[in-house]
C-alpha cells in the first residue's frame, strides 16, 4: 500500500534500507538494483564505517546508465544510526529538494549498523511526512553463517572465552547480526551458489531460531534478485517498530569502539591471482574481519575489485579506468580493535 503524506495527500517517497554484516553483499545488491531500475529514478545513500569512501566510489564509478554522481550520497562520518541528526536527515532532505527528486531511495548501512534506530529516524518531524520505509532487507552471508561464525550460542561462546584469553569480553558481532534479521521484512540468503543443500538448511534453521515471526528468506547469488521482490513492499516499517525487537532499547546508544578500520594503498599487480594470494595472507592476520578494495593490473584496462571475508577472497573486473583517472589502488581493512595492521601490510607487500 502506498504511504501518503497526511497533509498534502501526496505519496511519500519510499526508501529501502539494506542491512547486513560485513561482506554479505549489500553493495553488490545495490548495483544490481541500479542496473535493473526499470525506469525508476533511484538514489543511494551509502554509509561508511570510518572516513573511507570506498562503496561510494564503487557505485559512482560503475558505469551504470542513468546513475550519476548526484544520485550517490556518502555518509562517511560514522555509523548512520548514530549520526541521524547530523548526517542522515540533512542528506534525505537534500535529495528530496532536487528539481527531479528520486522516486525511490536505497539506503545501504554499514556492516556495524543497527537498523532499528534508523527506522525510528523516519518518525523525525523534519521527514516523517515526506518519506517512508518501504522495506528493510537483511543480506546474510550464507557460507559465513553456515560455518557458525555468527551463531548466537551462549554456551559455545562461553566455552570459547574460557579457552581463549583474547575472547574475555563480549563481542557485539552476534547481537548486530541478530538485530539486523529481527528488523527485516525480507532476508536474502546470499552466496547460495557457494553452499550445498545441507548448508542452506543449517542457515535457514539458524535464522528461524532467532525470529519471532515468519519472514521470507530468498536465496541469491551475487545479489541477483528480481527488483520486484525488493522494491514496493509497502511495509511502512517506521509504523511497525513494536514488531521489530532489538537487543538495544529505544534511546540506547551502542558502541563501535571494538572495531578499527583503515584504508591502505594497493600497488599495481601483475595478475589478479597474485593479489588474491596476498589478500588471503592478509585475511589471516589476527583480528581482521573484512577486506575490500580495488587495484590496477599491469597491462589491463579494467579496474580490479577485490573482497575478502574470512578465508574467502574474490575478485572481478568492474569497469575501465577513465582516461584522466589515476590508477591508484586502495584497500579498506576492517577488524577488531587493535588488529595486526603490520601483518596486513607485510602480506600486501608480497
């Protein structure tokens, strides 16, 4: 159902919040939706963890027809759910004030964001009559969950803490993951092509164990899904907050001090395989959670995009380097507080 502005009777601009853990495939999903916009005027708000700006570059430079620099707005000043007044609301207002405003807005949160505070922000007086949350989409990294990396098992976690001094403190990763699926209207089980049927069944059971209501789970690979399943849900999530439980109560702040992020230069490489081997070694450094970046390959006109989560490293060419563009590579590394940056840099150096 289309949400209307109660004062003007005109339709509110629908927004889709895309949440998910580090490396789950949110940006790839956004690119897919932009490439298959079907005539819709889409705009994107991208939230970075730290002042890194990679995902904005990834979207702006993708060569998608109809997607301009003005259609991609980066919010790099911290977690979007913590900077609502300073960043999020002004960014929305700016998009809505354009002469040809978007007909739909995609909001890609950082991997550390809790979606419920962002949904609550749609009730702010400055924007509540003009926008609505069409739906919250949680993108789940299927292989990672199948391996038990984010299972909310208190007994298992207690056993790990007892055996490993580095796990003396409660890690917020499990709570973040659970908050994201609890707030969702649709869950995308991404990277399903990397899983067997038994693995998919384990992930479905894991997700279902934490959900008090039935939420549809759709299997995807590379974020490829019919946009009709994502856009036009009409959830009006900001009016349905009670049905979206969270570990963090209303008005509570959450702390991201358990994480560090850094952007490192990537030198040109002779082949994608060489860089993939270096990234695999970098991913093994203590405390590293996620690697994401792009690089120049000697003799190749295309920019190489690389990503790594755990032991999984992937790469592909996404677009040609522009004639006036410096072929300077960059890698964003996100890890636990105090992760071994020196080990990462040594691995990248070859």
